C-alpha cells in the first residue's frame, strides 16, 4: 500500500505536485528526525499517516475559514495564515503546499527547528512560506487571519489570550485535537469559555483503522473583541 498517495486520493487531494512535495517532505523529516527529534515516528508510512495526512485532513475546514475571511472583505493577497509552534512544520508545511496561493508564517522558537523549517521550505520550493523564530508571547498583535496549531500545549487562560491577540479581529484559531470529551474538559476549564466549533476530521488509515481507531477533531475559535479584552 502506498499510504501517502492513497491517503491523498481519499482526502480528494490528488495533485501530482502536492504528492511530490509531501514525498520530499517526508524524506527530509526522516533524514533529520534523529538529529532534531522532530516527530515520534520513523517509518515513511507512519510519518505519512500520523503527521502529513493528519495535517491535510483539515484542508476542507481551513478552506472554509479562508473563504469566510475573503467574504469579510480581506483581499486574497493580504490574507496570512500561521502555524504556531510549528516544530517539524506540522501542520504548516502540508497546508502551505496545499494552499500555494496564500502566505504562511511558521512560528518556531527553537533555532535548530527554525533552520530545519527554512531548509524544508527551500527544498520543497514553497515560496509562500516564511519562518519566524519567535515565541507566541512575543509576536506582534493582530497579524494573522488564521492560526493553526497541532501538538501544542493545552489551552489555558493566558495562552488563549496570547493566541487570540495575534489574530486579526474576525480571524480564527484552528487547533488540531483528539477526543471530543478531552476538548470539552479543556475548554470548560477556562474561566470564560469562548464560542467554539468542534469539527470531526477523517484521517485515512488513522481514524478508521479497526485495530487502532483514533479520533481527530479541529477546534475553531473566532477572535471577537470581547474575547481579547477580558482580564
């Protein structure tokens, strides 16, 4: 089984260009994984399924958020997406490859991983990607239309406030998460629960494997004025 190509087909992302870039990305991750401790997987298919296809499972919903921003009057060439705490480039690198018409900023605080991300962007010829070596807390305010993150720390009051402040008003946070009950517990633990959507994601060979079935969801939070002004 060719997990990458079959998975892309099942996601409706049958593009020779995208498949070629994701193949090169997986091989680059394999080359540097031991040195930089990038992902908790080693085999080609594990990286393809658990990381690349997982990241790309959000494409339909990210596209929906992009369309909302454009409908709100944001010009396509002014729209900026971000991957916060990018690490190995997940979900930012796969999403940037899937949406070449939009600008992506990969935010990573560790120098060696930021260097790896720059290497990936160059290797994959992702001209729509910029890497910012920085912490989320130090980012300029109101600069992103959509900020995605995966394998990030649990949301708590301080971090949610930081993340909402770097989003433009009317923009969105998109968090890749696991089980719905854990999401509910995490959100209910906040002093003020923001309005949010939980959208189920289907990851080929991951969320539908009978012997190892996993649950994946995308949590979408919009940046409203009151959500940022709360103390």
